[in-house]
C-alpha cells in the first residue's frame, strides 16, 4: 500500500491496537491487530440537544454540518452561524434570520465514459489507510468528471461518510453539478436520499443496492452503478449518463 499524507481533503480514521485470542485449526494464539475507534457525541443546536452522532473521531466539524442538514435539523447551510466541537459535544449556533433553501444543482455531468468509471474502481483502496489497517471503515470520494478528486471521507458508518462529504461540500462551496460519488457501501433508499440531498446525480459503489434504493434513484434522476471494479460495473438506473463508445 502506498503511503498517503493526511491533508485538508484526506482525513483518515484513527485505529487502536488491541490484543485478541485467535483460534484456528484447534490452536489458540494471542495476537495483535488494529481496530477502528469511535466516539459518541451529542449535537446541541442553540442550547437544545437534537441528536447524537456515533462516528469515527476525526473531522467532527464537517460531519456535524452534514448531519444537521441531512437530518433536516437545520434548513440550509446559510442558517449556521458557527459549529464548535468542545468537551465531546457539537455546539451549533444558528443565525437570527432564516434563509431560502437553495435549489438542486443543475446536472452538468453529461455522458461519462465507461472506461473512466472503471478507472475509479481502485480509487478508495489506494487512499484508505484505516481500511487496510482494520477493515472497519466505509469510504467515499467526490470526483469531478475528468478525474479531479474534490473530497474524501471515511467513517465506521456509511451514512456518516455521506454526511461528512456533504459538510465539506457546503463549507467549501463546491459545485457538484458535474461530480460523481465513489462509494464503498450498500446503496439502499437511505443512501439515495442523502445523495439526492447533496445534489449529486451519479453514485458508483463497490457494493450493491436494494430494490427500493433503485426505485428512489430512478425517481430522483440519479444514476446508480454498483459492483464497481477496475474492469467492470453494473449499471442500473438512468443509463443515459454512461457512454460505452470506444
């Protein structure tokens, strides 16, 4: 595995070494391994506790932003005056005035070559230090058509990955109209709902979807690709966004 430095885009989940008993072929041995860490953090909005996050402990700032927006606890990012992570709590302060909820980004993705989609089949494996160490995190990356990676997130929970990415998108003002989500987890309706909330029009996952997830994606106009590998994928909905011309 190549070494990847943590940056403003790449923030990795910490792991802790533990001792465990391994039983194999009728023999018992004491061994060491890395295991993913997690924290429990209440989310307090204007002094009122409104939810609890159970998540990997890195970059809780962007996770909080994405969480309160995705859960409908805050209407729009412009309504957030500040987010402070302190004493194991996320303190969110809202502005005094309300703001209009922005419209969904226009779809500028256009046809994406099948070969380009396959080129992202090993992207997550090339990035995730925690995945290779503990196999205990989900991963997601936002990639602009053409190959520019805009944001990456990993977490013990797949929904947290999406909320982290949304927090980065909102805080940095990233235009997602021509952006794809490369994802590690399953794609049920809850994931499609979050993808739609981010304004994305294409998700390509290593895992599979559910029937309800595909129905919702078809309704929202989202292209769903599953079983993504460097040489293959399964295309389920809104197939017009993928070009198979050589």
